C-alpha cells in the first residue's frame, strides 16, 4: 500500500488510491469529506516534489487551476478546489470521472482485434470539440473575447465516462489571453510532440485552429489504430509534423464514410486557413454524419457500453497478471456487442439523405448539452 493512502489534505480531502502518474504530477482517487458523514469522490492532482521549487512548473499548475475554474461545461473536467499544504505541496481537486481515456479505448479495442466503430470516434470528437469551443469562445466579465487555447489535445486528455460522457482534461499548457504572466518562453514548443500542429512545432503562436489540427490527429489515429506522426526519435517526429503529410484515411481503413474522411482531412490541413474556422463548425460536421440528434444520443449510449467493456477487459487482464498468467485477457474476452455490426449500422445512417430540419435538431441537442435542459 502506498504510504500516502489515508492522508487528509486541508482537513477535507482524503487520498484513497493512486490512480495515475504523469511527468509533473500524480493523480489520486480521493474523497471530499463533509459534515454528518458526507463524502464525494474527487480526483486529487498533486505536483511532484521535484517540481515544487521550480517557478515555471508552479505557474503552469496554478494556471491549470485558474483556467479550469474559468470554464464550466459538461464536456470539460471541472475544477473543484486548489490548495497548498503545510509542506508547500500544491493540490488541484477535480471532478472524478469513472471511466477511461481515449488512449485506453483505442489500444484495448486494437488488442482485442475490434476496429473502433467510426460512430463512437465521431461521438468522442463531438464531445471534445464542444469542450474546445467553449474554451475558444470564452468572454471575460466585461464581455470581451478571452479565448483559451488548450495546446495539449491528445488521447490521454480526452476522458470517457461509463455514462458515455466525453470530458476534455488538463489545461496546464493552455494559452489564455487574460493570463497574468506568460508561462511559456517565446519560441518554446509546448504539448505532446505528436499532437502539435505544423505551426506549433515551428514555434509560432498557437491559435484555436492549432487545437483543431490536434483533434484531427487524435481522430485520425482512433480510426486507423496507429500513430499519424511517428518516428524513431523526436527529431523525426518533429519533421513529420512540420510537413504534415497525412496518409489518406480511405487507404488506411476501408468502409469509412467519405464525409468523415473529408472532415478529418480538412482539420489536418497544413495551412490553418484551410482548416475549420472553429471547433463548433468541426463538431457540427461530425454530428451531421451521425444523422441527427437521435443518432448522436445513440452513439453516446454505445460509447458508454464500450467504456464499460474496456474496463471489464482491463480488469480481467489485471487479474491474469496478478495470478502470474500470460497477458491475454483482452484478446480472449468475449465482447457483449458486435462492434462490426455497429460500424455497418452507422455507415448506413451516414448514407441516408438529410432532412431540412436536421441542423435545427442538432443545434437544439448542442444547446441541451450546454445548458443541461430537461428532456
């Protein structure tokens, strides 16, 4: 057992289980404690001790808390609290997402020899783009534009809940127009290299269209099951991203709707001016492929089912490892859903003619998500 299990921070946040670890912080599954036995599951992100005295990393952690608190939306992981203990360690308290990230969804389906249905990939893209659109379209208290650019869109930062929700996470590298002090030196490359835009690896200033390019990369990889910009070292990856040569999806995976292929390749244009003008526009293009709000909600339900199956597969695999057996749970486990049939069904939907009122239906669906309107 980890020695920090059971530690209570600031008298109200208990560390229960180590959930993950990154380069800069560890993430705990924790409890927020209240009066009369009240408790709520939360995620507690703790900065690693070796970064606690480095100003740039502290500023990035503080900025993640500030930016996260400034944008509230169902498709963005919500910031609950930010605090410092008596030893100087910083903690960021976030909503707990019961699920997995897109990276684990894609890799587990690939390992189980199930191509990820394109309808589910579109649903993930729609959710992530909705979160991005809220950040990009943010205004300050006076009503002036105050956009937030994520700069670190990646499969690991798209969290998928067992309820089929898509949550954009980790605004630690975000570029906010109203930030108090810059945390990035001019010309410095920020973000995971394989998911940067061509202008990003060149050290140019990021824009909302840089996030759109990153989302295009994420979705291309989710559909193909392989990395888009890969190489033997960072230098080779850097060169590939800068050239932005994108193999045609139609050649990488057969049977995808032409509209989906066109949408993703548009997002991956080398010139930012040739990409979608906004994350909202990209999300609408993906939504229209699903055939309206009803089918978009169906895709969300299937995403919930897929996340549940992946969690089950991963639990079986972990149990085999613990028992000292070979790693084979995900390849031998039987899926409760025929995902190939789901792919065919979504492709049939995409081929149907569109109704005149379909865009209005989709606009209402987006509005319902943003404002949490009743059914």
